[in-house]
């Protein structure tokens, strides 16, 4: 899986990058030097290990999106009730 961007469910704006190892990578803002040139450094840069509830950063949208850390097939297994293990008495 190459890097992929997760988009807002409502407006489609790119919000956060999902790295191949499962981490979310979020970068926001632009830093300028004294002459007004853009620098490579961004004021906000986060790596998130876990699920995220994030508001869309589009000024017109503001929709809350939920991005789960676990892959969809693992999430389905986690949502299903666990079968209880039965133990037999020792003889």
C-alpha cells in the first residue's frame, strides 16, 4: 500500500495522510521567512497512532470525520462479540 490521503466524507477535501505502517500524518500551516518565501518547516506536524475524530479544515464544511486506526477487516472482528471460552473440568 502506497501512501494515501483520507478525505472529508462531506466535501472531499484531503485531510490527513495514512502511511503504509498505519500511522496518520497531519501537516497544517505554512511558515514564511522574512522575505515572504515559504519554508519547508510547517507550524503543525503530527504523527498519530490510533483512531482520530477530526473536523474538516475547509472553511465552508466543518464536518466531523472519524478515521479508525485498524484496517476494516480487523475492525469488523473487533466489533463482533467474542465467543466465550469454555473450560472442561479436570478429571
